[in-house]
C-alpha cells in the first residue's frame, strides 16, 4: 500500500488537475486505515473540484457506507435499508 500511495502522490504532482488521482490517493489511505488523512484528501479535492460527483460519492461512501467517510452529517452512522444508505 505504501507504494500505491507514493505513486498516487507522484501522479498528483504531475497531473494536478485530475481529480481521479486524488480520489485514488484517498481510497489508498482509507484502505490503510488512515481515515483522517483520507478525509483531508477528500476535503481538499472537493474544495478544488466542487462539481465532481464521483468525489462527492467517494467521500460520502466512506468506510461504513454513508456520510463523510461512513457517517452522516451529524457524525452518526446512517441507517441502511436494502444495502443502500438512507438519505434521512
């Protein structure tokens, strides 16, 4: 995983206008259990690419499946119904 992180960081420097690279970095950080780092990358990416729906979904999906990195806006995990996050 450390190698993947290094590749994404190098790619982000080379292609700074590509949100796909930043999303990949955030996913690698989540896979490493570095949720605070992943959230920071997602937040920075959303500031730069505010209209990118895939980044919004990636940040919302998180580790538990709903809300920013798995939590709703309140910070409490959302309930699930039929495997899909609710919009409550």
